[in-house]
C-alpha cells in the first residue's frame, strides 16, 4: 500500500508520513511525525522490509522458515539469523517472569509467534525514531501499538481500546502524555475467538475474561503480558499485572466487569 505525506503547517505541526502494510496476516499502520520526508520514507522502507523478513523467519505457516526448520531439528539456533536468538531469549525471559503462563512451546512444538508481532512492531518504531528530526512515531500492528515521542507539541499520542462486548464502542482511551514511550496491547476472544492457549494443557485457555489490555513502555512485553494474564484469568491476572513495574492494565470479564490495575487512571485520557 502506498504511503502518504501531509505537509506541515509552518512552525506548528510536524510533517506526517503515513503508511499501511499487509504482513504477518494483519495490517501494520505507521504514523511518523517530523523529519525530512525523503529520509523518513527511506527508513520506512527499511522498517517494512524488516517486518517481511520477520514474517519469513518466524512464520509457523511456512515450512521453509527458520522457526519451522528449527522445530524440525534441521537447524540449530547458532545456525539461524541473529534475530532468532534474540527473540527466543526474550521469549524465555517472558516465560520466566510469567512463571510459565507465556510460552513458546504450545502443543509440543516451537511457536514464538506470541512475541514476534509486538517485538517486530517495536523494532520498526525505534528504527523510524532514529531518523534526524523525527519527533513522534506510532506503529500499530493489528491493534497493538508502540508510541514514541509525540505527534505534535503539547499533544500526546492517544489510543482507543475497543470494547469487546459492544462492537464499535470504546472501553477506554489511553494517553501517552508525559512519557517518551508507551505501548498498548490487547489479548482477547472478540476478534479471533478462543486462540489463546493455556500452556499447562495445550488447549484454548478457559477463563472468565474476554479481553486484557496492557499498557507498558515496550510493546514486546505488553503483548506478552496481555497474553499471559488472559490465560491466568481475571483474579490471578490482575494481581500479577499489578505487581509488575511500569505496567498498567484493563481487564474485561464475560460478565461485563471491568477491573484495572491501581495506576491505570493516570494513563486514561
């Protein structure tokens, strides 16, 4: 899909470069503010290329992907691309922090896709933020968002959280006011059905939740924590999320109960 450039108003609004890319079975949307448009477009091309490479390396639907070959024992981690080892190390850390509620070994086979989308979107956002003059970046990967900087002076990035029980409605609006980086990730059953697996059983997680939204500085972790907390259920999930540093969350149960971590109110707006 083609990217678009919105020219800035003099001395007020930074130029905006926007782009949407179909990859990893979803759409990644980019919004980059500031910087020289040609330089931003060049970096955007590299960011998009990185997403397609991540899909080629980590897709469990491609028999020739490194992850598929690794799962079959045809490759060792040392023989894979450097990002494979990086993602597997991050996934191991997520499994440790979540006490096994996040796992890359569902149904007995290696599957790191639960961490790859958030990691890839965050990596793309940080690549774009390094362009000279860029003041704000937002990368939305299928509804999970990494925000860096700000879109305009005195105006923060804001993300609407869909209400899983009221199609078209919002459960909350998250604001990145006062912070240089913020991510929002949601796991639930509203759009994809019962796709989240309980690592203890290898079967779809049976909980009282319909959605968990996690707010944290990094999308890599926000995505993992939302998945793990959903599998835990509302009671254990909320207690665990509340104990994590720099993490806030919104949990919605099938009975339409809304449960939040103690500091979430500071991020609403």
